[in-house]
């Protein structure tokens, strides 16, 4: 089942648009890399709901807006990279 995904790396693919929803359903996800794409808009709060998330990299996109409050409750998060956004 896709709900058991541990690592998602879609970096460097020239993907465009807003970050898709649904990452909060991936409760076993440990790594999410979406860097070096063309994502726009704000970070979705549900990304940080996964209790297992340790690494989140969304650098080198065109994201804007504020950082969701849910990020501050992501106690498993060890690596966060949001560099080179708007």
C-alpha cells in the first residue's frame, strides 16, 4: 500500500504547481524531498503531521507565505531545508 511509503524523493524533476495534498496520510514517511522543482504557493500543514518525518527538503522552489504552525510540533524532524524560496 502507498500508505506505507518511507521515502519520497521527487527532487530535480521540474515539477510545477502547488504541492499536492495527502502527505499527512503517509504516517510512516521518514524522508520527503521535493527540492529543485517549480512548486509555488504555501507549504501545506498536513506535510508535518507524519509522526515519523525526519527529513524535509523543499529548497530551490518558488514557495511563499508563512511556515505552518504544525512544523513546530514535528518532534521527529531532524533536517529541514527551505532555502532559496520566495
